[in-house]
């Protein structure tokens, strides 16, 4: 499976945080932007 092509701006989406509260990408964005890191693997 190939990775999707890169895009300049990530679309807004919602995911649960560590406590189960739903967070949107826009709600986490600060004045200097946001660094988003997604881990895929086993703990």
C-alpha cells in the first residue's frame, strides 16, 4: 500500500484524547501552528 500524497494543510478531524474527550485539530492549533505526530505500532 502506498502512502497518500502530501498536502499543504491537514483537513480538520476529530479524535479522542487520552481521557476519551473528543479533540479537533482546529481546537489544538496555536498561534504558531501545530506539530502533529502519529505513531503506528504496538505498545
